[in-house]
């Protein structure tokens, strides 16, 4: 009885943890869905295909304005049995629960496998607890958890099938093995290769005759070997045939129809190795140097580190199981698509059971080696080895969970914003969904798509096809320019579509019914009667508009920033009143502009509609800003800017030459936004330039000590003068080689977020004027490594005449000053992180060197 209790305790604890995993990730993924953080890609299109499959339309989905099929990208027969879940719960959330449960369920066969391996090596005490540690390590793998929160995909259904196939192989239960392998091949065309590999493993296990496993296992007799060998070889051949048929026979015709390609579009993800599967396979064999260079890139090494760390690297002692994952591991590791080797989304979930199973074999192997080395001695060393192995696993699993996990213990969870907030606006969707007939063909925006995809025909707005209803949230994610969204809605209303209902940014349209005007409640998304801005302001524009504050909504993971402004109309506004918002870099470059990327609220609810006294909120489209930036806001009416007024003691505010107000500047440091207090690593100098009419002193400067060819070199200069210059001078900043030749220039009018012409420098109360000034030099890509000199000076742009450099006594010293040296070296280039690799605009704010230890 006591022995049974000892066995049941760890088993019951593992089952409880599996249930906790399922509950947590079901709740988390559903919460993301309820907060409108899921989209057509991928939850909506998956749900539509599976729901249609449940209703007799196998893998039918929509592409543009026509009916299509999932076969354009993947072949996933597993969706046929998956579709049965809708017979129990006809809701998209059923898929999210099923996915979480599938991921968790693999822990049980891995627990059984680990216990079997440890017993086979002669460990009689503590095997259940040791197996429990490995089962828990599986549940803590961040790459597994990432799949549970990445909407819904087929690949996360593979881990339990892999684990059961390995366990059935170990027990020589060939019928169960064939079932698990067949279902594994049905997950996706790529998993057919994983099925083929477990077939090889089954054949190898069947003929194995060494070690304690062979002498103690009643299934390992000679008569029992050949069925396993035959089954394994048949599964291997079946996996290869299935992969070939799915990849090269079934998918290409559909891909050609949808994409104009003659093969699966994912072959293009290996551009460095070739443009087709054949080219990639050839490169793996004939170009090992290229393969090696790709594999040792920092992000790819971090990927391998993150896969192995949760098992304390014991998986390396079970290479015969790790090699079974080679098709998927190489596909991810060598891909040109960064998400595949980032350990995020769903791509790596099937690797987790291989790593944990290999760790179980590695732990058993380690204990077996310890036993053979300690024959005739006490068992203390053996116990110590077991404890050490378990400690490695626990430290690795918990450490990597904290570094990159998606539970409340993990950094990835908090980096993504923690528990998602479901707003009243999000909940309002249910009122609109209830008005749409269940069988109506519908067009919706991308973030509403998975909420309404349980119907035969649902298009992504503005595609209409056969749709008779359309639902748009103009304040949500539309994947369209805001002006285009409005134009399309107006076109529908003039083409016979009417407004059935509208409120808080939602607008529900139907063909041939509804009203011809939009009700006032629709504009509530632009009203904020109880707003309390995070950063409060009191800026008047004329006597008509007041800016009362702004919020910064930042996503540090992707370095994507949204700005939300709060306004009040103090008087009726003219019909041509407009608001312009820019985001400026220190050198004056425009990083974002509402002229190009307008705020949806201003498209729908322009200032002339504002009621006097109401607070209006306008939110920018999220964008990727430079490391240092500052917003500039302006209000215009009757063709001219409304003069801004604010308390002169208000910190960080300045009026630009264009009549805008520059708000306080911000800097991204260590991934987070903080108030910008000025350049760092300033170097003092007393360089002085003067003629008979004007003098200016360079008080300090700041620049990186090294830069890479092809990159930008930003140099900050702090100028001090006694007032305005008689004419506008230009600052020249040159980079000189050892031969004195100029290799890069940064000539420009002095600028600090906005142009600061020297003729407009105001005399301060102490008869001095001080300003920073940034210049950016673009270095040629072919620039040779070495030491280069930075020189600075002034000249008059009309004549090219330079302002003399002088000493403190006014004696001329030439017409330029050497600031210092800069080393040009290719190693100074930043290694791009995931955000930079995926989104080129995000590279502008990456100011750290990525390594495998960056989380």
C-alpha cells in the first residue's frame, strides 16, 4: 500500500500540473482573444477552415474575395478529427483549449518513458520523482508555451503524438506506435518526416540487444524483433512517401492557383541555401561552410541554447533521440524567417518532447556510467549523481522559464504586457455580432475575423465577394490606411449599403437595409469625458484648442510606440481646422508624420465636429521610432498655424519654426522609454569660431568611439554663443582618413529636433545662448577599417567662406577643429535582434549588441 502511494504521489502531482498548464494557457489565450489580440492570421483562418471541415467542406477558407483552401500553404489532415470539437462546443475558443490540452498531455507519456529508462538502468528508488522532474521540465519549456499563446496552429498538436510514439516504441507496442506515427504524419506535411524518423528509431529499438534493457525486457526476444523492424521500416517508407505526395503533389497546384508558385511558398524561407527543396538539400551536403556560418549566428545559437537549457543540457547525452528531430530542427535553425529560430510562435513546440526524452535517456546513461565506475562501493556516489542530474534539470528548467517563459514567472509574459485587459469597447462586439444572421456572408476587419468565423463565407474587409453584411471597427486593427477604410465605407453607403448599427467605432452595414447616416454614438471612440492623461499639459493654440495631455503606449518587445493625445475645443472651430503631429529625431529627421499615417479619430471626427468643452482623444498608429525622439504638435486653421501658448516654466516644451510645440523628448534605454536628459559620454572642449560680427564656442561633443562601414555615425555638438548670427551659417562635420581625404560628411543647419538657424538664436538673460546640435554621417559601405578623424567648422552657404577658428585671445588657428578620432570596424555593427530582423524600421532604436544571453 505504501509503495503504491509512493508511485501515485508523483503521478498525481504531474497530472495536477498538466491540468494547471491546460487551465492557465487556455485562460491566457482566450483572454488574448477577448482583448482583440487575435486576428485572421492565424486564428481566424484556421478556425474557418476547421469549422468548414466540420460541415463537410474540407479545409475550405477564404483568400481575398474568393473561396480557397488551406492546401495552398499546408496539408493538415489532422484538422478532420480536430473539427469534431465543434460538435461539443461550437466556439473558436474550443480550439484554444484543445491546443493547450494537447501540449500538456505529452507530459504523461514522457513521464512514463523517463520512469522506464531510469528503472532500466538499475535505479530502484526515486524513479517516479525523477521522472516527475523531467515531466515538469517539459511543461516549463518556453518554446512549448509560446505555441499555446500564438493563436492556433497544427504543429502544437504534434508533441503528444511524438511522445506517445516514443513510449509505444520503448514498450514494443507496435499497434499503438503505428497509430501515433500515422496521426503525427497527418499533422502537417513537414511532420511526415518526423514520422519517418520515429520509424527508423522503432526499427533500431526492435533489434537492440545491449544493456540492461535487452536482458530485462520480455519483449526483446528474437521472435519479437522482426515485427518491430518491419513496422518501423514501413512507417519510415510511409513517412517519406507521404511527405513527397503532400509537398510535391498535393500542395503545388493549389499554391500555384493562389500564389502563382510552383511549390509550397515556404520553400522561399531558405533563400541563402536555395530557392527550392532540392537546392536546400544539395546545399546541406555540398556547402557545409555556408551551413555552419548560418548556424552559428547569435540568435540561432541562442535558439539551440533555449531548447537544451530546460533539461540542464542532459539531452546532449541522448543524441540518438535528438537526431530524430533533425528535419524540424534544421528547418527552423537554417530558416531565413527569424520566427522559426526565435523559439517563439508555434514552430518549435514539436521539439520539446524530443529534448525531454533525450534528457531521460541521458540521465539514465549518466547513472549507468556512475554505477559501472562505482562497483563494489557504497551507493552514495550514485545518489549524488542522481541528485546532481535532477538539480541540473530543475535549475535549467526554472532558470529558462524565468528568462523566457509565458507563465507569470516568465519574462516573456510580462514583456508582452502581462494579463491582457479586456475593455468595454472589446465587450461591445458581442452586441454587434448578435445582430448578424448566423448564415450570412460577412466581411470584417482582421481583429474581428476570429470572433465571427463560424460561417461558410467570411471575408477580410475591404474584400466583399458575396458578403451581404460588413462589420468594421475603425478604432481597431484594420491592416489598411485609415483614409482607405473611410473611403470604402462611404463607397458602400453610396452603393446601397445601410448602417444597421454603429457605436464607439464599430459600424455594422448591410446590403439593402439600414440607415443612410452614421449615428452620433459611433464617434464615442474619439471622446474621453473622464480622461486623466499620463502626462498632463496645458497648451493653448490660439483661443480655440487646448492640448490637455498625452499618453505613451509602448511595446518594448518590438520597440513599437503609440501616442495618444487629449484635446479640448474651447470655441466652435472653422471647417478647415486641422491637427498635425510629427515625431522628430535630434537631427531634425521626421520619424513619423500624421500627414502620412493619420490618426483614425481625426479621419472620422475632425476638429470642426468637436463640441465645445468635450475632451477628444486621438491615437496615432503604432510605429517604430528612433532611439531618441520628441513629438511636435500643431493646430492649423484658415491656412495658418494657431499660435501656441504655455507656461514658460513648463519643462521640455519649445515652439518650432513651423509654429508647432515640441513636447519633451524620450530615449529608449535598455529597451524601455525614459525621459531624455541629453547626450551621454560628453567630452568637453573649448573650440571657438569667430569673425568680427559673431562668435560661437563648442562647449562639448558626444559621439560613439567606433562605427561600422555602411552605418550611420551620429555626432552631438553643444554650441554656446552670445546671441544670433548676422547670417545663417552651416555646420560642417567631416570624417577624414589618414591621408586627409574626406570620406563622409554631415553638413547641415544646426538642428536639435527642429532646425535652429544661427540667425534666430535668441539672446538669453545672461547674454548667452546654448543649444545642442546633431549631425549624422552616413559611412560608405566600402570604407576600410581604421582610425579616422572628426573635424568640425562653420561656413556661409552662399559663398562657401568658412568661419575662422580662433584661440581665447582671438588669434586665428585655421578654419576647422579636430574633435577626435573614430574607429571604423565591421565588428562595431550591431547584431540585429528579432525585432530588427523582422521589421527593418525597428532597427532604428536597437542600441545594444545582441548575444545568446539576451532575453
